C-alpha cells in the first residue's frame, strides 16, 4: 500500500510539473503561433494566388509567381544576397569571438561597462546610423577626402553605392548582436581548461581553437543565426548605401510589394528566402541531434562495459 501511495504521489507531482511547464510556455507558444506561424503560412499561401490589377490578391490560384521567382532574372540577386550575408556573418564572427573572449576575461566590475559600449550604438535609430554612414562614405565626405589627400587611395575610388559599402555598414549594424551571445557563452566557460591545455604543451592559439571555440559553440551558433538571418532579409542598407550594384533580395521583395504592387510575387520571393534560411538551420539541428545521440550511446556502452 505504501509503495502504491508513493507511486501515485510521484505521478501527481510529475503531472503538476508538466502542467506548470505548459502554463509557463503557453504565452510564448501563443505569441509565436499568432505572429510567426500563421503569418508564415499566409505568406506561402499568397505565393500561389493570382495578383489583382489594383494591387491586391485575386481569388484564383496559380503557379505563375513561383515560376517567375525561379527564373534566371533572380539568380544573380539571390547569389549576391547569399554570399554577402555569409561574408557579413564570417566577419562578425571573426570580430565578435575575440571581443567576447576578451570581455569575459576582464574583471566583473568592468564587464558591464564594456558591454555598455557594445550596446550604446543600438540606442540610436537604425536609419539614422545608416544615413550617418552614407554621409561618411559620400564622395565629398571626410573619410574619402582625407584618404585621397594622403595618397592612400586614388581619386577614382568611391566608397558609396557599391557592394563593399553594403558589407561594411551591415557588419557595423550586426556586430553587437554577434558579440552579446558569444560573450554570454564565454562568461560561463571554464578558463582553467585553457591553462590546463597550456600546461600539457598546447600553444595559446591551439588551446583557443581546440578548447575554447568548441566550448562556446552554442554561443557561436546563436551569433550566426542572429547575424545571418537579418543580413539575408536586409533591404534598407542595400537601398541607401548599395546602389544598383548592391541590390539584394530584400530590395526585390520591397519593390514587388510597393512599386509593382504584386503581392503574390513578393510573397513567393519571401517564401523562397524563408526556405533558404530554414533549411541550413534544420540540417544543423539534425546534425547536432545525431551527435548528441551518438555521445549518449557511447557513454551508455562505456558504462555497460565497466559493469
């Protein structure tokens, strides 16, 4: 009888914890359903509708918008969007990892001031920051005029309205979002492991690469996502500092939705971009899941072999 009562009490406690978890996650789940899942389904559905001449959505269904997106006219813009976004992500990681590592090594009373320096640019309006870079990179701006006067760059070099300006400004806007998750992971890292690796003969760089980077891989993965996804969908930066040569897929979506008033084709482009973003993330998560399962299986087999 006591065993039955104990089992019943344990089951009731387990059900109570489960109910508490459901209640805690319900607001977040409802928010994601209303403002992420349902709009995403609507975007994919609109991509298969016909366009109304007045700029709305007609009642019919068609594959014309999807076929138009898959034409060669968008391949150049798509390739530019992907490689620019990957380049921005790589640069942000290359800059963010050392910064996050350095901040995590500082005295705790100074870390928050250093993080404040990282966050301060985010207090300024996004468009104002872009226009500030537009002024800085302008042919008559201080930066170009100074470099030309010093003979560092030739007179025919322009910093504005090209793909380089898009990369520089996008890195500037996304870099804080790369530093913060990397720092959050580095703050929890046990730096005594690096000292142990050095004592065993590893060089400083080898210990950093073989011990520190795998130890903060979740922070690196988060930083990759929060930089890559906004970069893929960016349209304000390419529009203001990129010019014709810096046009990206986000500019095409904005043009189709506003200037051309073709919502189905804009939705098809947005759906195509969502697929490009989602597939690599899913593949990475599946790979991580397989790695975790293999590690768990190896540990279990090792435990069985010791018995």
